[in-house]
C-alpha cells in the first residue's frame, strides 16, 4: 500500500503485483455487482454503465443517456482528469461498472478509479520483457469484464485476468511468442463464458488468428487462423508457401449477434504489405470480415473487401450491427466503412453483399460488382518507381470507432481524403523482423487534404452532412441520445455536433492530439462524457445552473 496526497487527505492506492492470488477489494472501493453474461447481453438496460469496449455487443457506440443534449451542451465543463503515467499514443476507452472506472494505460497496465471523482483505487502493472517488436506504438485500448474479473491483452502477446476488486492477477496466458513479432493491443470481447481475442503483428509476417479462451481458467478453447493452411478452404488463394507469413492480423475488437450466435471480426492486411508478387492470389482471409460460430470458432461466412490487398487497407474497422429497412424489407445488417474508402452494407446472417458506395476519395476502383468485388482501374499496383493512389495506406478511415444512431439512421465516420504513393521492393522474410515489401508516403503535407466527420445514411450510402477537420484526426466517434455526435481534432479540440445537421454546438481545447474513442456514463444521476487525449483522460459533465 502507498498513499496519494490530495486535498490534505491521504488516499490509499493498491499497487498490484504480477503474481497470482485474490485479495479483498481496495479500501474505499464500492461493492461491484458481478457483471454477468445476462448483464452484457442487456447492456442497453443500464446506460449509466459502459460495460465493454464498444459500449454494447452490436458495436454501435450509441449511448442512450440524454441528460446532456443539444439545448444544454453549452454548459459542459471539466469535472476531473486522470493522468496516464506513460506519455504515449494512449488509445484507451475506459469501462465503467457501478461507479468504478477501469482505465488501461500504455503499454499494458490498468487502473481502477472512482467514476465520480477520479480517485484511484488500485493499479495493475504488467511486466514486459525487453525487445518487444511493435510496428505502431505501445498501445492498449481497453479491457473486458465478466463477473468480477477483468481481461486485458498485453504487448508481449499475453492475455491476463485481473481481480476487478483488488487488481490482483488471477491468471496469465501466453497467446503467442512475442519474439516472432506477435503482440496484442486491443480489448478482448466476452461472449458467454469465453474470452475472444485477436492478435497484432501483421507487419512482421505473422500468421493471424482469432482465439477463444475459458474465462475462468485461461485455457484456449479454439483457434481460427485467418490465413488458411494446406487442406483448409482458401489456402489455394496463396501462391506456394506464402501463407506461412501471410499476416492478416486481427488487432481490433469484434462484435457479437446473440440471435444469430455469431461473432464478427475483421482481419488486417496480408504480408508483405506492398509486394503482392510473392503472394499471388486473393489472399484469404486478409482484409476481410469473418463470421464465426461462438462455440467452435468455425468460419460460417466471410466477405473480402480488398482481394489481394497491396495498399495496406486492413479491414480492422469496427463491424456495426443494426436492423435496417432496405427496399421495404427489414434486414439484419452489418454497416462497414472500410479503410479502402467504400461503405458497405452486408447481410450479417449470410454475408450477402447488399450494396457499396464510396464515402471518401478513392482512385483505385471503378466501383464494386454485384458481389461487392472491386472493379480495379489500370496501373494502381505499387511499383519500384511509385504509384499514386487514393486512399493512403492509413485509409479513408481506420481503427478509430464509428458510431451509429438508431434515432437518425446515420453512421458517423471519421474520414480522410488523401492520396499516397506506393512503392514495391523485394524483402527477405526474417522471423521477428519487419516484412513490408515496399513503402508508402504522402506526396503532400496532411493539411493539403480533407478530413471530416461524415454522416452516412446507412441504407443508401449517401453523405448527409460532413464537418471538416484540419488537419487529420485519429479520434473515434460517439453518438448520444441527447442528439449529439462527439469527436476530437488533432489540434487538441474536443467537440460536439448536432446529429442531424453536423452543426458544431460546443468545443474545448484540451491541448493534445486524440488517439482514442469517446464514451459516456452516468454517476450519481449525472451524465459524463469521456475522452482520452495525449496522456490524460478527461471527464466532462454539466455545470450547475
């Protein structure tokens, strides 16, 4: 135990060690009601909590709280802030459970705080070995919870279970060998009594997979490879032995449909990223969405957005599930704004392509055919001299979450219009080393391009409004029942827009760039809006009248 000085008081903070065992709850921490699978299934019934990374199993990032609304958002003020010790691109979306907030911190730590005041209860620090190989920062985006146990992925490719009351480690499972380039950065997804989790490391020529683990013991129940081996359907889409280093990482959190009993997860780019000559074929299941059977992990259907991807357009965006009316028929749909600049509407029961439309600048395809396969333009592949194509490798959108409002029927997306120059080269694969097969650059500075929050009508693909942002931002989007859409810009502003028109209604400069997605909860009957910017988690609420 050690103390934190605050306002003349000494507040106890438990610093949990990475050793097994269970302890009583940290001093002063309220009693948590176990977060049962039933509660997760019905998370909409308790909008004052934020029980999973996306807020709900459908990935909509829509909060049903409406205390903060279009009429009073001008009264918003900062209530408290939490300083993350590690100055990094902090990408956390906290969970809130019965007045306790769980914040992940770079690189692989988690802190429990009072959701009303920010007072710290305990902190778990995961020890990391030297020499971890990461392509894109020491990130951790969040945790999952079941019962009184938190589940967190770590940069050294482990999955750990932590007592939510005390911060004590319960079990630690090695998912993959980090020395071979495997890592983990995303929040897991709890489905029943299984913890579902993906893997990162596509730029190292790993073989991607999605795993299901026993929530009580950490034992692996199933593994589904996103690069099929010999004898498995799809292996023929990889020339020779290129499947062995095929990439297709699964580095963001998926979603789940309880009625269809299907898990949906996106798979990233094939490896090497930009040299497709050494992996001829469509390269399944890279740059695809997979529908998996919950019990076995078996692939029920797949849809590939970018066959033979040579532009690094990972399909690791969030699948958004919504029931929509299309041509007079109610469809169980999947909404997907893809990194390749097309918006897709799919039938989530069968994977049937319903339609697709560009939502951002793209110069690589003349459209999509009746099955959703892109109709390629000429001379769009990377070359040794360089080929100019839109969108950039970072995509027309990326991992930062969109939001869907059932009030408007709009999907709100952080989008970017920009071209990239793509280069190809020959790289020799070396285990544990970067394996790119080329490079990419932007011909102009970022402020020469167009960045915006766009409202896409889910059933038509029409852009109903856009709110320009300059320069590009890496913030996700939140929609709330108060008629507001929330996001942030790279120049440090956090803002709220009108859900129907995109009109800006409120903003505040927070002095740091965002790399995370906002969320909302309520404590003591008061709604809060949360965003991580720089190394600070900011919590806002209404000022008293």
